[in-house]
């Protein structure tokens, strides 16, 4: 019997062409007004608002963000957390990691580690505190931290 699909997997599978078009438009420019999105997909403003609300509720859209052409020196400390999980399946712990406010991205990977987190915190002490919090989570075997020294384009 196949493994139970996560809510996000089910939501993604149920996207129609208009939903996929909205997601693609927002990937290009997440600040587009709803009216512009509605015109682009040929629906009313309220229909697009309803679709966006559903996409957010189902966590197809987790957040709206920006992408800059040049590195912007944002305050705080960035790091990669390499997480090894005890036992399987990893999917039972990954949602709790992605829900942490300092976690910008969580990638489930193959190899000696199970997940790589991209993290931003106020300073190195906050990174250390976050590491301790994650290590204390039942099911986490280890967390190795690699602070980012400098970003190159």
C-alpha cells in the first residue's frame, strides 16, 4: 500500500491549470496586484482571491517573498544546518523544522544527512540556541552547523 500523501502533496496534485498559472505568475513577481493576476488568468478578482486563499491554506503557497539581483546584506547570521534524523520516515519531523520562523528553506536530501536547513537568526548566539532546540527534539540524531561567512554572486 502506498505511503500516506502529505497535505501539501495532495494539494499540489489537485492544482488545475489556472492554479499552476497563478503560482508561476507569483514566482515571477510576488507583488503583483490581484487585479493584474485576475486579468492574466481570465477570472474575476474575487475568484482569484478565493484561489489564492485556498493555495495559502493548503500550503501550496507558504509565503510571499522577493528575489534580488545582487546580494543584499541583511542583518543577522545565516547558516546551513545539516540534520540527521533517527529512524524513518523523515517526513514526520520535517514539518516541525520548516515551521520554525528562522528556517528559510528545508531540503530533504540523500546521503549522510537527511535534511539541510537554510537558517537566518539575529546573531551567532541565536543560531546556537536554535541548534540546541532542534537537537533536543525527539527523533533528531544530530545537527551540524555551517555558518555563512560571505555570500558571493
